[in-house]
C-alpha cells in the first residue's frame, strides 16, 4: 500500500463517520423542531384563550365603569344641591 492509498482510506472513513453523525443530527433537529412547533401552538392557543377572556371582561367592566362614573356625577350634583338647600 502506498501513501496515497492510505490517505484515501483514512479520508473516506472520516467522511463516512461525519456523514453518519450529520444524518443523526438532522434527525434529532427534526424531532426538536416538531416539539417546538407543538409548544408554540399550545402557547398560541393559551394566548388566544386569554385574549378572549380579557375581551369578555372588558365587555362586562366597561358598562360598570360608565355606571359608576354616572353615579358619581349624579351624587355630586344631588349632594351639591342638598348642601345649597340646607344653607338657605
């Protein structure tokens, strides 16, 4: 065996090892990518559910806040008149 033949054997063996490692790595990356996609979908569903809950809460709270503000204005108006009538 000559030196070039030994060099070819060493290089082809090294290439075969790296090729097998690359195939295994790609397989693991595909599995990890699928898991990340599943986690992202679950998180998106959770956020959409939370957004829907907040929207429903806003629909309930908005009229309550308007009612409270209106009640405070009426109380000030009525309270102000009662105070004026008592002074006279």
